[in-house]
């Protein structure tokens, strides 16, 4: 589907650097609600594949593209694959566990011992992964169990915290790196459906090491997909291996649901900061997700703590903040997006304008981008215009974090156009390039003026190629809007 550049218009007088991601669900999957979300400022829509069908993916993608075309503002789509999860099996009635009780987990092909309450687990390797004395968490960390005995097929626990154990409860193994595959058969089938539908990003759950990302990339390559990979950091292994994972992935999601269970809760803000800084050092986008406006699932207003939490992510200059339950089943999805926008608009101007000094710029052209960012900030009211077919230059500019400077990224590649909706401060435009670089520049500046992104007399810092004596050279130019 061709993109209609003529409808790409400025959303408000304030230029928002931090991007907004919303998750689709029953509350927002209609074409009418999608249009409202897009008009409201959502940049990326997330498809959570935990319970989704392939037909739903196909329908959702059609609605998203149709709504985008009608609204005149395009969004990207991220498929979040479920990944390998360890869960308890089915129980006829919930098992009431009291402190000091014993309970048994057994593999699905093994019968329980029969002398104590028991439940199956879907991962046959679990008994071999734990040791006597380990703590296992069940049901989002509500139930704590201590391993007191194990063999090849069964584990016996002592109950440390009381609770009711129902069917298919999630199991967390803090500090234990399990030997699970990066992709399940369900993930592969979901990805094939997503690639066919045209997804732009893939969020990979429970990434423990860099080879998990490599596994997904090989699979996507085999499908002929150029979707960018967002690695979700959700356990201690992912935190330990964050640098290698960040280097291999195209971006990171701080998935605070399972991560908040896997590590001490009071250390979660420190780990979030560490992940954000590590991504900024590598020039990779970072998304902060989970429980950001959780109370707005049922309330029209956020709590003061939630406002502070979102403000913290914006102040640390995360590339994007994400809504989950707030926009899938929540009663106030549009209000949640508006709250994000209001917080961002209030907090961003208070952040230091200093450029990102953590990033490692290795190429001369990247270093030139730092000069462009500095120049645009010193001019005041100036933007940066960049032309890209790979997205690289725009991603580096976003990683430099030139606060107050819009980064106008022009590309003639539709998939790159949508992938440029993630990095901080980047506003992408789809435009055919001329063989004459000067004609391309003039066309881009005209578009900015016509769509009211820039006004006559304003300066733009332009990064482009120029032909000099039959040689292509990189240039940094100052151009003024006619």
C-alpha cells in the first residue's frame, strides 16, 4: 500500500520526542477506536500473541492500515511473541497452600506420588534445572516455594508464602538460567502469519542471551522479513547479559512484569536505569513497559505514583513508553494515551539539553551527526533534515538525544518509514528521492513548510550527499525555509 505523504501533518504545536506504544485488544481493536488512537498520537501498535489467533492478526493489520490511511497518520505494528513459558498444569479445584505445607510438581508424562497435593508442569526439564534450597515463584510471584527434594521427574517444595494455586499459573525461577528454546512452535507459526501481514517489529519474550536474538533473526531472514527485533529483558539472565543482547538486538524492552518478580522489587528502578543507559551507549532504542498506568484500566485518572513513574522514564529519555492492559481491556484507553502525552509534554522541556555522551560513535559520518545536533540546538528552533534508505542515520541522531530539535527523516522505503517511528525525536516522511540531491532537498523543505512542520525563515540543518568532481561526499548544510 502506498503511503500518502500529503496527509502527513503536524499533530500539535509541541514536538514530542518520546514515542507512545499501545497494545491492541477488545477495547481498541475496532476500526473506529484505532482511528482515535492514531489521531490521539500513538506511534506504534502492539499485537500481544499470548492469546491471539492468526485470523485476528490479519484482521488487525488490515484495520490498522485502513485507519492510518483515513486518518492520514501512519503507525508501525509490533508483534510480541509469547516465548517459552513455564506453567503449572490443569487442576480440578484450586489447591489451598499454607505456610509449611508440602506440594509436588511433576512432569506431564509422570504420575504424582500421591501423598501430598501435586500439579503438573509443562517443562519436562524443570526438575533438572533446580537445586535443593532454590526458591521458585508461582502465580506472578504471589506464592513462594522452597525446593526440599527432587529427582528426574518430580520436585517437592515447602510453602513459604500462603496462596491458592489454580490452573496454568506462571512459574518464575529467579537466578536460574533454564535451557529453553528461544522460539516455540507457536512463536514460529505466529511470526509467519505476522510477516505475511506486514509487521514492522518483533518483540521477543524472555531473552536470556544474545544467541536468542540470533535465532530469531535467522528465522525472520528465512521468511524474507526485515522486521526489527526488540529483545524483552524479563529475568536475571537477561540483565546479566544485557550488553551482548543490546549489541545483537535492534532495541530493548524493559519488561517490568516478570522482571519485577525475578529481581528484588526495590532494585527494579536501578535495573531500569542501567538498561536505559546501556542502550544509549550502544545507540539502540529502549522501551519502558508494564504497569505504567495500571490503575487506568478502571479509573479515568492515574495515581500520583504512576505519574511519577512515567515521568521518570521520560526524564531518563527512554525512546518509548508502552501501554498494555490500559488499552487492551481498559475502560479508558484514549484517556491513557492523553495522560502519556500530557506527562511527556510537561517533563521533556525540564530535561537537560546535553547530548548523549554515553554513545560510542565509531564512524566519521556518525561524528558529523553530533556536530549537526549541536548546531541545531545552538540555532534554536531549528530541525535536522536527514535522508536515509536504511534508517541508520536517523537512529543515530535519535540516540544523540538533541532535546528541542525535531529530526525529520525522509526515506523512499515504506518499511524503513514505519521503523523510524520508534527512535526518540524522529519524525519520518515517505518521499520519492530524485537523482538530483538538490531537488530532493528542496522537495523535503517544501513538504515541511506545506505540512506546517516548519515555518518560512526557520533554519534546518541538512545532512545529505553531494556530488563533487564525480565523487560523492557527505555534507552538513544550513538551509532556510523559503
